[in-house]
């Protein structure tokens, strides 16, 4: 997800901007933890609907700036 974590969180995962600001402040300079925090916030927001298959579907959209091979692990057995 890299530097696109904020855009993905707001635009594709429907997270409020203030949550992302909190993540950015909490994990200043640590892109991995910021991106991971976005995924945790999404899981918390979605509850039982937050499956690996659903995340794959959302992040596979043409407008999301992620490499398709980066998402393949979401479809592996036992991931969702």
C-alpha cells in the first residue's frame, strides 16, 4: 500500500479522515504501521464483513494503485 495508504483508507475503505490523521501521528514516519493501521481500522469498522475476499475485491478496483500480485495472498486458502 505504501504512500497510498491514506487515499486507500478514505476513498476505497470508507474510513474517516480523522482516524487516518491519528494513525499518521501515532506511527510517524512508519509507512508499514500506518498501512497496517488502516487495515485494522477497516476490520473494526466492517466487523464480520471484513473478509480477505472482500478486501481483495475492494483493492482490486482499477483506481487503486496496487500491484495485483500484492493482493494474491488474500485469496490463498485459510486467509478469509
